[in-house]
């Protein structure tokens, strides 16, 4: 399927990227990536997106895993393109909902009734076991949300980076993997300068991410960084002057 990309598959552990857009809104819509990590009979859904993407996303989880086997739904932050369908997922799946403690009480405004379903992340992040491996929630506060986390999957060595590394691309048809880092930067620059709060935060996040062996960075918008481009992106982001540095 053209809106599904297998990022990692070793036969036991699998990471899939989805690109479900609202086609009717193609002109005004910001292209969004959703992610599913599966190991054996268990799954973690990452940033499943808005209500307009829910039906397709639900069908995809059902097809690859079974919604009843969804163990966690993780939200990097509170934005509508990330968490807009939180109420739908809470009703339709047994999953625990993972989001920064800063945002849990706001989720009722998206229609989430049962706040006990939320596993609120503390500011320093958390590590959870997943199958034979682990998932680390790495703090990414103020990049851009004040309560924001990125996810490191220890088995695939992918960082699911939310809005960090996000490229503003009108549709998914351009490319899914970066082939020319320098030209891709032109799609990142304006977004990161305006949405990211400042260099003290970008530097701290890069420092934390470098503690892990990272093969891929998968943002919520735009294309995937692989291999050498991971290093190039971290070097760029580490020294970026943005937000308060330039306002
Ligand atoms: Fe956002």
C-alpha cells in the first residue's frame, strides 16, 4: 500500500509508518505520519492523529495487529494533528494512553472521558519494557510543546521524533526518505526556527539522543532521516538558533 512504509522488520519486531491524510483537505492540510510498533502480539501506536485519520488508522491497526492487542497509544504532545482522536482510541481499544502529565487534564476537551486510562509521563521521561526490548521516552520539552516527548525503540534503533525534524510538505507524494539532505533542509528551516523554543533546548535533546545508537529519525511530518543523515540532522539541530534566540 502506498501510504504504508515498513521502516523495520526482523520477523519478530516491526515498525510501520502510515501516511493517512484527509484527501478532501489536500490544499490546506499538513501531511502527517503515524507509526505502529509491533512485537509478537502486542503493539504501540505513536501519534495516531486527528479524527479525520481515525477510520483509516483503525483499519490499519486491525489489519496488522488487531486493535484489541494494542497495548499503548503514545502522544508526543497535545496538538490536534497528534491527539485529536484520543477519545476514539480510548473507546475502541484497550490501550493505555501515554502522554505528558502536563496535558492529561486537557484531553477531556478532545472528548476523553476516562482520565484513569492515561499513564502520565513525568518530566524526566520513562522507560517501559516492550517484549524482549524497551521503549524509552526521551524528554523533548519546548520542542515545540512545553510537555513533549520523543520515543526511542531499542530494537529498531529508531527515534520517533514528533515535530522535531518535521518538514512542511504539501503531500506525501514527494518522497518518504531523504535523498538530498541539503535541499531537504530548506523544508525544515522556517518551521524549526519558529516552532522550536530555543537553542538551549535543542542542544539538550541532541545530547540525550546521542546516548543511544540511532539508525533512523522518523518525524511526524515529512521524510525519514537514515544513516549519515541522522548525524547531519543532529549536528544541524544542535546548533540551530531558533525561537527565543532570534525573536
Ligand atoms: Fe505539534
